[in-house]
């Protein structure tokens, strides 16, 4: 659904004093993403003709964090209230159309709530919610006919008004032809000495216009973040809802309260996820994938039937089908593991390709290597890819057997079908189909040796 001439203004200028942080409040993260990013995603989903974000505290830190977004950034140099903030955006708004005002610290707002509000709004519409404890919130004042008369901020409310449980969420839709004139009439003669955006409601009533409300029953979706405790509470809500969506899609979660998704997690059928796992960025788990407890997987794809044992970390890697990883394995960026391969306990793979049905099962480091099919790499093997300044590649061809405690000093090629004897330090290419070994009888020191220097 697309609203004709929809302008969206996001208020994101506040400091967030109760966060006790130098970081602007809207840049604090929920589910691995800045609070403001969640709101921007909702806004973009509504296909606005203009998207304006009001920033202030922290200077250019907020715009810089979203430099990749097509947004009109407007600075509110003095934080003089919500009305003053929207006034800064007024010159950027269309003469005709509707402006939807969102808050940069309300990360769980749904697109559907916005659509429902916009669908009702002709002149001015409010997204409201009923709160059992409305302390601190602006009250929705209605007459005996249930028509909205005004919004009264908590500090300015009478005792009777403070008993009202329907409150303003701060999310407002306004017809542009009325918004600018109303903004110019705002006053700061109130308990906080601020220009309240909510005062435009009374102005609309005085002009004989109807004020509508969309009442949301999802209270947490309109909760703002004002403290670290608020942030933690909404994090748990978000994660529980994401876990529920995964189970609806067919995933088996050993405990839906102990999973964290900080990005997107796409799953196939019959996926099993044990407790304490963290998924960051874009992660894909194919059919039948099993993830053991306390694994961390970031921006990676795991093929069908693969098993990830406990405490394994996978970062920017590709794992094909029917592989076995871990426990305590680590795949670093650039790792590509082909079908049926095994990566065992305390094995680290970096920027390397491991061929189908190859195995690196114990206590090894493989960096900057290309490894063929049906290769067995013994415990304690290291590809020595770094000379202290420059990095080099190791190539191990198909059907090679590398004995335990071997060092392969790159650049080096191990030919197809070769065997490397345990305890060898290989500095030269090993011929295909032969046994190669290296045994040093004497320890020597070279006084004139110098470390290598960086190559241009």
C-alpha cells in the first residue's frame, strides 16, 4: 500500500539523559541495530515521497551512521520540544499531502499500525494506547460524546485528567495544509517551557476539525527507550517474538527464551537450534541443520544437513551440505567448506577453501589455503601463511594426507595424493604421490638474519 504524497518526519534529536551515555540515544542498539534504524525501516516500508530525520544531540554522529540512506537530515540545534523539532522540518514538506510523525526511540512500531492510522486520518490522527499506569504520558481528553478535545501533558494535567488511561504515543498524522499554520502558533507557556507538538490537537478542535484516534492494543510496540533498562526489556520482547516466528516457520528451539537474532535468520525445514545461540547479520540455515548450544553465527550460510556442535563461531563463511563443525571450531571470513567436510574441535579456518569430504579434525590452523577433496589434515597442523609482514597461500591438492604436528610454510604446494610425515616442517613443494618428510638433527642460529620488510 502506498499513500499519495506521504511525508514522514522522524524525531531523533534527543540526548537521552537517562541512558547515562555519550552516545546519542537513537544510536543505541536493539537486536544488533540502532534504534533509529528500526524506525527508518518502518518508514521506508510506507514508501514516503519524503523522509526527514531531525537530529541534534551528538552533532553529525547520527547522520554519519546512516550515510547510506536517502534521507533529508535537518538539525535541531536547540532542543525546545517536539513542536519546535517538527517546525525545523516544515520547509522540507510538500504543500499538499500528509505528514506522519514518528519517534526515533520507538523501535518496535509496526508498519500496520501506521497504515491503520493513515487510513483513518483526513485532517489529524493520533496513535493512542491505554496504559494501566499512565504516569508521565500525555492524556487524551475526550468529551461526553467521546470526541477528542486535546492532549494534556502529565505535568500540566489536573487530578481528574491524570486519571485518564488513554495516552498519546507521540505518533501523529497531519494534513500538510493545516500542519504549517498550526506549528507557527505554538507557544512554550507550559510547565516545561517547551513547544509541544500535541498542542495542535486543541487547535484542530478550535478550528472545528475532527481529530481521530487509532488505538493500538500492542502496548509494547509503542514503548519508547529512555533507559538501559527500557532497552533490555524491549530487546527481550523483540527476541521472544522473533523466536515465535521461527517456531511458526518450523524451527525447533530448545528454549525460545534463550536465542538472540541480531539481523535476519532464514531457515529451511526441520532446523534445530539449541540454547544460547546468537545469529548476527544475514544468516541462512538449510533444511535439517542442527546448531548446538552457545554457537555464534554471523553473515554466513549453512547447507542442508550440516551439524554445528557447541561453542562454534562462524563469521562470513559458507558451509555446504552435510558438513560437521565443532565443538569449539572457528570459521573466520573467507572460509568455504564444501560438501561432507569436517572441521573439528579447536580448529580455526581463515580465508580458505576446504574441498568435499576433507577433514581438519583437531587443534589446527588453516589460513590462506586451498585444500582439495578427500584430504586429511592431522592434529596440530599449521599453514604458516604470515612471515611477519606479508601473507602467502598454501595449496593442498586432492587425496593428500598431512601427518600430525606439521607446519606448511607458504607459499607451498602439496601435490595430489602426497603424504606428509608427522612432525615435518615443509618449506618446498611436495611432489604428488610421494611421502615427504623433514627431520632437523641440529639446532642452528643465524646472526646475520633480518626480518622481511613490507613489499610495495
